[in-house]
């Protein structure tokens, strides 16, 4: 297998976790692979990586390959990939390296599997990505694939959000239309968007997550490092500390919790992508509340594991996540969670073993406060969440993906043999 991802270490996010977990689990089953990633000067030295030149793009600490702007380097990269004699191309992201994966599958005649990890519409709306930039990406993607641009929706959308969705639908058609299989991590994805592929090519495969080992001593040390005493009640968030994750909702909810509980503390573990935005959010709270909010920045896995064990409640305010692997990680530490996304609550890996509230500060605060004030309920919720999350192991993830790869290979073979008339909807 050759995996393509536009996000990789030292950046930490759900896609990075999913890709590394899958690659390791497949290797354990005798299926070694190659992972094509954007190069970063702080990247650890790992085997089976093909690092391509990349530049910071100014959004969410991402580094993107510039091959889109001049396609000549792609030929050498495709030759290097072909030399490894891969059987499957698996694309995990919709950026330039994801597009390179689509091109690799086409030019090397390989089955193409796509995982739809990212809710593009939600992110484009959160970052207010300009419509002309999205339309420019459609033109560039089509040119690099050598296919016509997909047609726009009938009727001219007038609202910026609708114009963004139209451009993203056309991008998804270019990226996913050729796929022999498209993987979604939860049914929440299908509740939000319509993918441009037939239902028989869509597969539901949750990412498996292994428990993060830690100790009571590590949790105590985490508390001490961040000024948390034994009586402090800790509400924890792990993820990018940014607007698309609903951090403003969480902070507003925490003001209500803190008003009646002087021992409450909010710990935000993760990279701060927009510091000016966050500074403005915290400044509006006043010094007393802001002093009870602790920002740790991005942390290594062992420190995140200690944070889970040190906390009392995990708060997840995002409405943009397709799976939220941090919910699984928290659950495997038996940490009870409060979330606002009904799709993730109903269809996610915790299978309802969490508190779900409406996405407003009062409701979210009430849900968190209910677990802080009722430790027995919190412990029961955490234990059931651990059981449910424990069913989604890396081994089970790899086994399910092997079934998807087999389906994709069979379909691609049928296309090559002429038993299917077309591989996808992006072909000219």
C-alpha cells in the first residue's frame, strides 16, 4: 500500500493518528507500505516515508506540497512510487498530496481508496475561505488530472456559504469520482454531506485506537506542572485550540461552571492556530476566569495520556469532526465525555456512552457540571465508554481495511477487463 497524506508529524491531529495506526497495523499483518508526506524540518526519522518538499500555507500549521503550481516534480515522485511496486493507493487528505495520490492511481493503473476524514464544508466556513480561491483550486485540480472541470450546480448560488459548498462539491468529484472505494469513519459524515460516489463504493470503517499507557504518578506530575492542586476539578479539551473545534463555546460554558465552582479549571491541550483570535476570546472573559484556563500547547503522546488520567471530565464542543479520535482516547482512559454533536454521539465509537447536550453555553455547562457534581455517574459513564471504545482496536481497523482493499482491487480489475464501463465520473 502507498498512503498519501497532506498532514504528518510533527503536526498532531486525527488524520496523522489514523494513518500511522493503519500503516503500523498493516505492517504487523505482513503488508508493509509507503507513506507519502509533506517534509518538515522537525520530522522524526521514520522508515517507509517518502518526504516531499513542502511550504507553510498559513492555515492550521499545515505545510503543503507546491507540486500543484508546477507539475514537473510529480514525474520523479511517481517513478519513485512505481519502483516500490505498490498494490493499492490509499489517499487520506484532499490537499496537493491527496491529488498526487489520485494521479498516481490513474497513471500507474492501481486501485484507488479514499478516506473522507475531513468535513471540508465545515472547515471552509469556519476559516471563511474565499470562494475565488476554492474555484481556483477546482481549475488547478482538473488541469493536473487532465480532465474537464465538473459542472457547477444548477442555478447560481448567491450566499458565500453556498458558493463555497458548490466549489467543494466539484473538488470532491475530482478527488473521489475515480475511487474504487471511499471510506467514512462514522455515519455522521453521511448525515452531513452527500459524497459524489455510489453507495456501493462507500464503506464505514472506524479508526481503531490503542490505549495510551500512563501512570498515576505521571498524572500527578501533570497536575503539578500546570498548577493544578488535588482539589481542583479539571475539565479537559484535547485538539487544535481553534474556532472550528468550538473552543469559544467551551470557554463560554466554562465561565458558567467557574461562577459556581472556584476549584474548577479548564485545561486546553493542543496547538493554538490563531493566537490573536484566542487572545480576544480570553480577554473578553475577564482576568479571574481567564486565570483558571490553562493552555499547554501541543504535547507529545505521553503527556496527553497523563492529561486524560489527570482530568475529571472531557469536554468536546466540536461540530466539525468526522470521528474525533480524542473521544476514543479519553474513553480508553475511562474519562467521561460531554459533547454537542448528535451524529458523533449516536454513531461514534462511544455508541452513546457520553453526555450529549445542545450546542449552547448553558446546556454545555449543565452537562459538564452534571458529571463534576456526580462522581458516581461520571465513573459509570467513563467505564461504559471504555468498553465501547475498546471494541475499535488497531487490529480490527486493519482487518476491515484489508476487506476494503480487496473490494477495491476486484472493482479495479473489472474496470481494466472492461466489465465496468467507467472507473469514475471525472474521466473525459
